C-alpha cells in the first residue's frame, strides 16, 4: 500500500518526467504501468495523437469491475506549464515543475485511493491531459464518463482547503485597424495603436462586478501587439485580455463591447463559467481565483475542489510542495471520500 512517504517518492518520480502540455504521453505511460502493477484496472482514453487520459479503478472494487464504477472519482491533470524543472527536495519541501500543480496531487490521490481500498472503500482515478492550455483532455473525458459516478473530487493547489467557488474565465480579444502612412505625416494615416490604447484605457477604468463572498471580478491585459516600425503609422493593433468571472458573463460582455467603443472590434473566444462547488462538513474553505477542468467534466458528478500546495508558487521558477501538506492531503482525500460515501447512502 502506498504510504505518505511513498507519495513523496512518487511525486519526485512524476516531476522528473517532462510533461509540458502536448507532451504528456511519457508520464501517462509511467502511471499506467504503476497503476496496473499495484492492482488497478487502468484504461487509456485517447485524446489526440499520442496523448491520452487515464481512468483506473481497483481490480477488487466489484466482482465485475468492467461493468460498474465507484461513485467517487479523484481527478487532476498530467500536464505542466513550461519550462521543465527536475525535482529536488530538502527536509520540508519537494521542488520542481509540477510539484504542486499537479503531480504531488496525483501522488496524494493515489495514496489515498490505496488507503481507502484497504478499508473496503473504492474510488476511481481520472488523470487528464491539457488542463494548462485548453482542457482538451477533460472535454474528451466528459464524453466517456462511466455510469455510476456521483462525485468528482478535483485536485488543484488550494493549500488543503475546500473551495467554495471557482472563478470563471472570459477571454476577450480587442482588435483595431487603421491606415499606414509615413510617421512624419501622421495626418495622412490612421493609427490602429492609438485606437487600441484609448480602448484599453477605458476598459481598465471600467467598474467590474463583485460578489460579497467571492470577491471582485478582475481584468488582466496579457498581450499587446501591433504596428510595423517606429517610423510607420500602424494599420493594425491587437490585445488579449482575461477577465476572472464571479458570476454570469452576459452583462460583462455587453459592457466590455460598449466601453471599448466603435473604433475597435471585441470578440470573446473562450469562456469557462464561474462555479459554486460542493462542500463537506468540518473542513477549512477558500475561494479559488483560478479556473480548473471542472466546468468541462459535468458528467462525472457533483464537483469538489481541494489539493495540497499553494497556487502562489505554481508556474514559478521555485515551484514546490510542502511534504507535510502532501501527507495531510492523503488524510483529507480519505476523509472526503468517506463523507461522500455516507452522503450517497443518505446517512446525513
């Protein structure tokens, strides 16, 4: 049976396998082999090219595990952001890319599943690709959700606090067009950059919605591009924006278009909705200002969100996970699964 210390070892082994989004097959193959070795009926779920999700249930879960599935599924993602950073550790922490987002979580979930299995409580394990880019693995997994799944315990770095809600994401693209001219004669041109700057200034000053429990909607201008050369009046300029949603997006979309003004075009190529999440009694809570795969996995059951590690160090050069939090996460995942099993039986 995997112990908390085994979770430390497994975390390092997973971190040392590079799995930047699009290149998850090697870590997936490693986990596939390990899960089969310890007695899990493990299935590769094709996604794209060599990429695949993993779904595993204990071989001894039911007399015919191919025809039944546990009601509770632990899930997180296999991919990481770049660059690859190999693992290291000291007395209190494991370092490296994916240590907290989310390979330490994978290790904790497997360790918890093994501990529960010994007590005769069975959970499924779902590990998906592509969360850091487009949630493609989750979208595919949703179309292959097995029957019988009632609860999805999704793992992201929440410092072992249960998320009451997860902010949504609304991506906006603002595009301006103009007319080129020699910069010595600006009156002969029509600067797209000037139009874009004015629109972005208005958007930055725009009042955004807020929720008394969740907090404010936020806006980040993440990318700006445009122009030809310093001595050319620009004919094109573009910006990518990201709103963190705290409610429905319809009014925000309309307000964004109106505020940006008629000299630019605004489109919305991506939205992940704001979600209020399931809870269980007796655990500390938080609000997740980030988005997850959960909106793409509705067929896997009622969602909960919790995991070891801090989102504040995820995606950073010094990413790490506390060993103590890793051990605590194993206990928490076991506790949550037991409470959900009781809830499923109508015990409370």
